[in-house]
C-alpha cells in the first residue's frame, strides 16, 4: 500500500475505502498498530475480501487508487465530520469571500489548486505565473486539545487560526499583523498557529518571484 499525500497509518487502519470501479475494502495491517509508526504506510494493505492474489487481480490492478469512505455526520455542538474536509473547507471559504467581495482596487486572484498534499505542485505553477506581491493560503490546521497530540496551540472552537510559521515558511510579520487587526476590527475570534510539521501552499507562493 502506498499513500498519496499526508495520510497517517494509524488514522487509516480499519477504515473503509472504495476503488474507482466500486470495489470496497478495509485497511488492514501486517502488524499491531503499536508496532508501527504513523508514517509507515507500507505496514498496511487493503483487504477486499478476495480469497487469493489471482482473484484480487480480477478486481483491482497495480496502481489503482482507493479513497476513504466517510459520510457527512453532525457531531455534538457545531461540529461535523466527513472525509476530505481539509481543502474543501478552504474552497468554501474562498467562494463565500468571492460572493461578498466588491470590485477590488488591486488585482486579486482566487486560485483553487491541486496536488498540495503531494508537493505543492498546483500552487507552484500558479504562483510562478501570477507572480503575486502578497499571497494568502487558506487551509486547515490541527486541533491540539486531544489526547496524544499536544505539540501545537490551536484549539477547535477558539476561532480562526492565523499562521505564524510552519515547516514550509515563516509568515511575513506585517501581513500577520494586518490579518490580526482585520479580525479585531470585525470582531472575529482568532488564535495564532505555529506548526512544527506540515505546511500549506504558502510554501510554494513564498518561493515565487
């Protein structure tokens, strides 16, 4: 089994997946979860119920991709869950911003990129073509108030997370200050976010010239 993007072995274990042709399977492991690390995706395999390798190859070929199955569900409070909320929520934010925005004085580009998870490829080509003076990446962050995940400071329900830095970039101080002042002016609850690992499309934007 090979991952595409930031997929955790621990979070994937025992999840249901579906291939493009409709074949459904579950993510199983060759070892106990406590015996492999989160990044060791090669310790996992997908069980589609076939009785042999020959039978499995009738339904799934080498290189076929499977996606996680996760229906939209409402949780306690104002929280919800579903698969692939990450950048889809960012797309929603941009679309709503476009609806609310009037005619800007400066040129403004809203870019919906691809392949952020596998190398920031969409943001790289977009930023190299647009050559922006300023760039803002709209993305999600982790909620570091859950057991075993205390290496961050953002918390679910405490407002929008304004990024200070991550593994890809140290954010511009002036822009961070302006975004913070905007949140204060419009009475938007906010918090600051510093990530030791991970990054966003801003890593590619930051390297454009």
